């Protein structure tokens, strides 16, 4: 079984529960962190000391507080880790059940497991750790559809970012400029307009506000 495990969650009870479960699976050392920055520093320190972690279990959402965090979310932490530690096994333990999010984490960041925090979460998490240890991908049954071909109502990462900026109150012109600044393509105003129109038709939305509301209700945003 994994010998050195890092558990990252901003809730004490979750950290304690997951750490106790991993310890019961004969992990030699289990370390916890409540902030992504803290987790990143512990990962770097362990690698510099020649005693690296071989498994990371992390949530995706972390509440903001008085701290000025450079890495604000679990997804940002995973992306940062993958640039320097591509071989580290990663299990996501989260309440988010959006298929698009799960699919993106597997495809873009090659996570090894995605487990939903629900009434059977601890059972699923134990099963996921065992599967990952044996070099198998594991996804909770509730989001197993993420491994299948996207359905017609699911949207691309580009659309997610487009709708996210729209939900922040940005105009189409401001979204176009934001995409240009972030090197997101296509970024032209006409492309943004066309894609929003296509999404409105796809989701049968009356306007932009209605579109954002529909997508949020579906759990896609």
C-alpha cells in the first residue's frame, strides 16, 4: 500500500476521517493540510528531502479566509503539481458531481481517481485508493458517465469559461478581451457572439441571464 500520503481538505473532520482511514490501510505516514499553498510547500519539502509523497488526496473547493493564497483551489493545486510531479498519484475527493469537471480533470490533469463525498464516500474512497495502488483508474458510479462520450447537453471547456465570465457580469466585448488576454481561442467578438447564440439555442434560453441560470441548474457551471 502507499507509504506516504498527503490529505488536503479545509474541514478538520474530513481531514481526520480520511487520514484515519488511510492509516488503517497500512500507510506508513499520513500528513494533512488545510490550504493548497500549505500542501504545495509540504510536497516540495518532501521531495527536496528525498522522501516524496506517493499519493495525494484532495478536495476541489477551499473557502477563502484572511490568508492570501497563491493556489486557491484543488484543481489549481493539481495543475501545479502535474508540472513538476507528473507521476504522483492523485485522488480527488469532492462534492462536485459535474461530469464536465470530472472529465476535464482526468483528461487534462490525469488524475487517478474521482470520488464523490456522499453517504458512501468513505467506502468509495477506500476502494479508489486500492484501485489506484494497482494502477487502475477509479471513478464513483454517480459520475461514471464522465468516462463516456459527452452527451448533447454537455459543453466544452471553452463554453464553461465563456459562461463563467458571463455569470460574472462581463459583456460579450469584455469576454472577448479577457480571452485575448488569457490566450484563449477563439477570442474575437464575433466568435463569442456566435457561440453564445448557439448555446442559447441549445439550451432553449430566452437570454444570457436565462442561459446562465439553466446551466447552473444542470450543474454544468
